[in-house]
C-alpha cells in the first residue's frame, strides 16, 4: 500500500509514521507533501492508494482539498481521503465530512482503518475516480416491528439504515456511529424516547431527531420540540410525508452544522489572537510561534504577490 500524505506539522508526520509502522506500512511507502502544488503533481502520478491529510497545508484546508480531489481536472486520479483528527483544532461535523467525501480518523486508529479501507477497495475491484458521498446514515429506534419495517422499506434506497428495538440500545448505537438522522419512537422498552432524546441532545444539540408517536398531545409535542427534537410525527402518517421530512431536515441540518462550524472557527481564532497578543506582551517568542502555527492552520494559504506588496506598504 502506497500513501500520499498532505501534512505540514512535523509532530503529526512523526506520529503518522509511528502508527503506520505498527501495521507494517514502511517509510518507503509514504510520500509527504506540504503544498497544494506538490500534492497535485504527486496525485497525478497515480502511484498511490489512499490519501492522509492534516486539516490544512499551504494553499488549502481540508474542505478545499476534498473539493479539489473531486473536481473535473483531478477526478480521474481521485482517491479516498482521510483527515487526521488530532491535526485539527476544531471538531469536524460528521455530516459535513460525508458531504465532502472524506473520513475523520484518530491517530491511534489510523493504521487499522487504512489497512481495512485498502483491502475493501481491492475486494470490490480497485479503481480511481470521483468519490461519491456515502449515503446519509439513519437510525430507527422503534419497538413496533411493523412500523419499523414500513419506514425501512420506504426510505432504504436513500439511506444506510440501522434499526434498534429499545431505547438504551438505540442510544448506545447512535453514540458510537453518530447517525445523520434519528427516527425516535416515544414508547420504548428499557429507556423511553424522551430520555433518549435528552441524552442525545446532551452530546450534540444539533442532531436532527424526528419523534414518531401514536399519541397526538400538544403538550408532548411542545416539550419535545423545545427539548431539541426537529420534528414530531403522529401515527399514522404517509410514507411520502416521512420521506419529505427526512430530506428537509437533512438539508436544514447541513446548513445548521455549517453555520455552527464557522462560528466555532471564528471563536477559536479569536481565542488564538488573544493568546498571541499575550505571548507578545510577555515576549514569549516560542509560545507566539506556536500560536501563529495554529492560526495559520485555520487560515491556510497566503496572500498573492500583489496583496503582499500592498500589505508591505501598510502603516500601523
């Protein structure tokens, strides 16, 4: 297996090498690049099987890199892309990563994840090409077998679906897989749906959840919607209504996650700028350099030559 690694962080590069060596992927199988131009040149050689990336290299962040790989000029050379979780100051929303066709993996799982992905590609007939986003993942937590069966068959072509019959098992499965959308019945064995909702919201308040219930009570719907549910459907409902609600909520969730991610990024940059100001005031050059590296990671690329000339002439 040959890997193309887009990285500019020395400590991350060293840890990547260490983790991959543990699964017998040697140094001569790894090619490191730290600029977009070099990345494109190497990718076009078609000498690699998978891509590993930091959050940003010179010229692009992970979102731009994923877009570039799937663009028309490079789509014939496209490969599965993995972002190293520890290289990013921010949490990457699962749904946005799936939309951009890359996977987030922690360093300690990197070796096994890449080995599995490589063998999966071989087993289905390895080929390059534009990476289509995976189907959205959907979890149905419903103890009524007929209701779960009906929902599954109505939407199975559009989603990768898990079905769980009790609340506790449903919550545990969501916690491990973080599905894009949850269909949640209220009356469940072991753990009621309202408790499952509260536990999910405590972990991710943006998670889209559709409550499904046979009890049309205004009080219930108000409380559940105020406590984080995205929609409240009363049985019986048509399968076309369910399909429409799923599509609408996923589109809305994508926009909400994007806004939340942008807001978090700006807050992180604000905190880093404050830390830089403090480091400079204390004349702590080492700390200032570390903070500047973190800032550059979140703001990839550099001004054009014309912009640099204009900036050079600025007076502060």
